[in-house]
C-alpha cells in the first residue's frame, strides 16, 4: 500500500511540475504516469507496461469515429455548408430581437448537430456572421459574446466527439443513447443563450433590417435541405441500426465531401490542407486518450478512485451534496483543462460514486460534458473563448463582461440537467436505448 501511495504521489507531483513549466498536458500526463509506474515496476517492465496501456487505450472501434467527425467538420467549414445552415437559421430567428445574434446561436446548434465541434462551429459562424452583425450596428463585444456562449452547444447536440470519448472510458455505455441524451440539454443551453441575447438586443436597440417573404423562405430552405439531411442520415442511421456511430462518421465525411463538390466550394487541391488540419486535431485527442490509459493504470493500482469515493461519501451521503461538490470540481477543472483529458481522468473516479446512488451513466455523462463545456468559455485554456475572440478580432477582456449573463443562464441549465434526469433520459428511454427505471423528476429518488 505504501508503494502505491508513493507511485500516486510521484505521478501527481510530476504532472503538476511539468504543467507549471509549460509542458503540453498530454506530455505531462504521459511522463508523469510513466514516472509513477517506475516506482512500482523495474524500468524495462515499467516501459513495457506503459507501451501496452498506450495501445490498449487507443484500441477502440468507437474512437475511430473521432477523426471522421473532425474531418467532416473541417470539410463543412470550407465547403459552403456552413453558409447554407446560416440561411436556415435566419429563417428560424429573423423575427426575434437581435435577429443576427439569434441566427448565430441557432446556426451554432445546427452546425454542432453535424460536426460535433464547438470550436469549429464558433469559428465558422463567427467568421460569416460577425461582419454582417457589424454592418447592422452590433458591437463587436456583443457579437463575440453571443458566438462564444453558444459555441459549446456543438459539443452536446449529437454527434459529439467528447461523448464518444466518455463512452469509451465509462465502459458499456451506448454512444447512441449518449447522443440522444444530448439533445434536450444542448437545446436548453441554446435557448438560454437566445433569451439573454434577446434581452440585451432590446436594451441596445438591435433590430433586423432584413425582410423575408414566402418565396425567399422557401428558396433558402430548399438550398439548406441537403445540408440538413446530413443530420437525418447520420443520426437516423445510427438509431435505426443501419450503421454504427463510427460508420456514421465515415458516411458524414463522404456526404459532406459530395455536397462541397456539388456546391463547387472545395477543389481537389484543397483536400491536403483539410486532411492535415484534421490529422493534427485527431492526433491531439488520440494522444491524450493513450497517455490517460497509462495514468488510469497507476490510479487503479494506487486505489485513488476508491480513496476519493470514500472521502466524498465521508462528507455526506446526500446525492444532492455529492453532485454539487462534483459540479464545483468539474467547473474548476474545466477552467484549466481541456474536456478530453478531464473526461479521461475524472470518469473513473466519479462514475462509481454516482452509480452507488442510482444515477444512470448516460445522465452522468451529460452532466460531466456540460460542466466541462463551460470551461471552454473561460480562461486560461478556453478553446472556444480564444477562437471566438480571434475570429471577432477582440480582446478577451472585452468579452468577459458581456459573457457573464450567459454564464448565469448556463449554470442554471446545468443544475436542471444535474438534478432532473428527465432532461437527459427521456429521449433514450422512449427510443429503447436505455432502461432507466428511477425517478425522472429528481436524481436519487425512485
């Protein structure tokens, strides 16, 4: 037991020191975990174990979906599909206060429902809608805050790369069930942003100057239908059992590529650049998965999850208190850690605790993902925050104040998702993807 404790201490200290020195988080986790293994095993055996765990971590059919969804998102970003989704979003939001801002939110939700990437959504929509909003007199800070705040909906509304990672770590959790569970929480986040954006738009006098007639609406919808069909084909195929999530991701690539060629917005010479960008993004995710597998081995050997579980249950037996503590921890972790490593590290720790009082793994997955999505909006490592500010050409300090009301709405939505299983479980239950028999109205009851 003493050896296990020393191994855990060496691993944690090594990771913290390397992060403090500015090492990439993947390298810090991998090297720190390897140092922990060397306390337990001789050098050669430790390196062999680390190598085996690395390959074991990557050896998952489900993880193959990530590079395909990343590639599909990059193709759509460059292939004219984003513009057509914006056209459809305008039809939905053109009568609301701050119509272009509302369009941005709806478009982020639609783009996320195809690409599964919050950063890709915020980059694509901010780049197209930002100049249009500026022309109509919207302030850059307001436009950037709207785009940034609604960007994470792409990580919750399926398909979602982070949910795929969670399903791999959590064990026998259906990706299809997780995807379906993400709809209501993702829409709840988006609607909350629309309410805030509308209130702020009324105060600032942002009114749409664009007029729509029936002919224009039908024309816009007709142009957007092929892009929207991608959602139906991929999600419908997964639910109908026609193909798996991984096969669906490959179909998304083929379909989006065909559309882009039809729209003549991508040429063959553009493909190497798109492929390289996709490879870079995928490599980061896969590397994190691999090194986190080494760390999980050390954590398991040192019984860290059991120790944390005992400590939390020692504080209180109340599911409400425990979930509140977890929310606070995950919100804090999300501010300085990307969602992927956070899911890989904290799922094995927290999942057994919540399962002990009857919380479904799918419900917990949505709670965890939503918590970590908040972190993408906050410094120092908020990917969507930085991407949104870069696209809008504004400083982070300028958007923090406009973002505060959105944080308030999102935290309220997060509490509802945490304590009301109905929001996450009703669609998977109705589709027969889960057999959740607990209370739909409050976690821990029934």
